[in-house]
C-alpha cells in the first residue's frame, strides 16, 4: 500500500472507529481510549452487569459486585466486593482491560478512579440521570467491546418502547404518588432520583419531588398531610412487603380508602437497565387503575 493511500485511509477512518482500537466519551465527559476492544471486563454495579449482557458482552465479564443477579448467568461471575466496598486487589487479580463503574458507587469516586488510573486500568463511568441514558450506556459498551450491532439493536428496542409508553401515559391526568423504599425508617426517593423519571413517565406526581435529599427519611404525618392517591412500595426483593399493609391503619388516606396500595419489584424500577421499562409498564397500569376508579 502506498504512503498516499495509507494517509487517505487514516483520514476516512478516525481512530475511534478503527478495528485496532476504540474510543468513547463517558458520562463524566472523559475520553476513554482502548488499544483494542475489551475482552476482560469488571463491572462495579449490578445494573452495569445487566447492560453489558444487553450489549452482547456478558461472556467477557470476569468480575462483578455482589447482587449482580440478572440475567441468571450473572450469578456465577466471581465477586470483587460490593458496589460500596470494592476490593481493589480482587479487581486487579482479574487482569481486566476495562472496568465499568457507577458514578454513585465506590468505583466511580475520585479516590478509587485515581487508583485505577495509577494502575493503568481504563475505567468507563456511568451516571444515568434520564431514562434515555440507558440506551446511551448500552451503545457505549457496545463500542468498547466492538459489539455495536447487538448493542444498537438493544438500545433501539429500548428507545421504541420508551417512546410508546411516554406517548401513551405521560400526558394523562396526574396521580399523586408516595413511593416507599422502606418502612423503618420511613424512606422515599426525591424527584431527581431515577424512579422519579419513571413516575413522571406514567403521568404520576411524586409527593416528595421537592425534597432536598435524594433519599429522604419522612414522617407519617407528612405523608398524611400530602394524602397521596397511590402508595407504591419497592422493598428489598421480588415479594410484596408486608409493611405495605400497615397503611391500612390510616383509612382516611385516599390510597387506602380506594385500595391503591401497589408494589413494583425494586430491580425492575430502580436499576438503570432495559428492565426498567418492565417496571414502568407495571407502574403505568397501576396508576391508570387509579384514574379509572376516579371515573
């Protein structure tokens, strides 16, 4: 090949798309460059494990944090700690050529990132704030692992389904919602939390959307005062928590009077993965039942 032809190829094929290497800008705005597509990946949040599978990279995950349980095959991935207590030694022992971290977990904090940088381990940091960010993250991972076709197909399916739900429900008459994370202490999520996006998608109004803290502890009196039309519990697992029925001690609440005490499993509404639209579909139908009962 002539020097002129080599130069022409270089102009037509930027470094970020050449087979020899990949480049992406993560959610921090940092440019991440890999000399070759990632083949040994450590994921430092359960939702990132799911998104790697969605991007066609599940078989390249060599380490993950605890509670990385979906899809079922993820349960066999060796653990490197929890997302708030990562073992750096365990991560390094996996000899990763890519670490994917969550900005709100230990893997995304500046001190941990600095240690990875000192060890020469590339890190992609995820910080989903909008539902659309899920599709972006899956596409980014597809670039980093050179599985663009699989990742783009998954991201596109997510976007189509999101658009359909938004078109159907987001402009419906608003339903006031108390989203309950836990009972003791009584805890909820504020409007800027990821769940708040799902509530708005369904035409709901989070009664604590204005809370200063992202996961505020609240009093029963404040819930009674705001009198939600629906109470939606998450809890810690796939089963409806018994404490949701404690609200029946307050029959004056609209949600209790009309039997609008609902449950959505936390993994399908609080994780920034494609499954969040399963949770959204469940919540949207629940809020639609509130509207029907109102007449």
